[in-house]
C-alpha cells in the first residue's frame, strides 16, 4: 500500500502538471539528485555537513533510505535482497543491511572523510562520486546456512555504501580501520573503471605478456603478475590497485625473508629484486603510480601508507 500510494501521488502530480501550458526548458545546471524534500533527514549537526556535501559534489548522503536504493538490480529489473526459502525457512544467498544508528553517524562520517575522501582531490570527487552515498550499520553477505560475512564498503549502480554506523565504531581496531580504508578505495576505483569513468593505463597494460602468462608461479612472477589467478588485464589491474592501497611502501620493499613464493596474500617484498625476478612488477607499479598521479592527481601509495599500527 505504501508504494501504491506513492505511485498514485506521482501520477496525480503529473496529471496536474500536464494541465499547465508552461514552456518546457532544458536544465542547464547539474542534476539535482536529491530533491528538496529529502534534506535534511534529521536535525543533527552532521545534517549541515550532508547538505554542504550535496552542494559541493552533487552527491546525496542518505542515512534514511528505502532498501530498494540498495537492492534494485538494474540488469535484471528486479528487487533482490536476501530472501528466505519458505519451505526450509533458511536464507538463500544474498545480502542484508541494517540502517545506521543516528547517534554514531558523526563518527561514521569522520571515518569516511579521513580514510577515504581525504585521499582524493576535490575536483576528482566532484566528477567521479556517484549520485548517492548510503550509510548503514552493517551490510552482510548471507549464505544459505545463515552465515553472515561483512560485504561493505560496497557499490551499486548509482551508490557507494559504507558501514560502521553503530556503537562498534567506538572500538574499531587498527586492523578494522585498515580493512575499511583499503576496501573503500578498492571498491571506488574498480567502480570507476567498470563504469568507464576512468581507463586502465595503456602503459601498465603493455608491460606483461597476457597472451603467454607462464604456467608456474615463478614464471608468472617473472612476467609481472602478483596474483597467480589474476593473469588477464582487468584482474591484473585490480590486483595491483588492491596491493598498493592496502600496503605501506616500506612493506613492499622490505626483505621477504622466509615467506614462500606461493604466499601471495602477504605482499611484503614484492618490489625487491629477490622476488621481482623479471623486474616487471616494479615497472608496472611505477606505471600505475605515475598514471594516477599525472592523470588524476591521486597519490595512490599514500592510501597504502595511511596504515594504522
């Protein structure tokens, strides 16, 4: 009934508008992604920050939202949150969200600002942020057996979604802060490439031989691959982005010690000659750093160096 009422109200408003004979003029300014009725969503001090954010970036921060904002799948034209098998009463594969607690949104916004937004130039954010940023307490992937796995930060067709909008933010560990920081930039930068807003650097893509990747781990490392399963261009690009935004430079160049060559999770020493036997990992690293710095004004390694200990 709620949705039917909204639809009917919209149709009635449209019918009223059609009776008018006003001339239609094209919009010349940026799209208003919010609508005046959406803001403010409350009377907190941070509502002023949210209003300023919309003015600055034309991106709407929502802590009150309809679940359709998260789960609508534009490719299948379907609403697809977690659903339950009525026969077995168990969760099918999917996702589940909990809205942010308004008492902790101040701290949540500060986390997003210091560990994500501050790493990007203003003009880049103005052109690249999506229409919406959704604030949640948690966002989990739910397995059929009911097991929940943290799936945030996350992105959708027109949004970024950030968790930690609850009392847990007051006791975040350094590891949790680092994971949030890494995934926030990783999700954002992947979204930009997948949507065509930025391109993969052709210099980076010219260094490894994607046609002949190598059949063993040493051969793949010599060919410049830092993940054995990421030997096609798109996956290789993602692997380097993740490695850089998650790892301090002093770790990348530290002696690898006794870490086996098959340990691809720990990225310590991957820029050292003892590991980078072909010298191509360093070349690809330098190419990616230069691309983000020179083309987009982003210090990608500074994101990795922003590491809580």
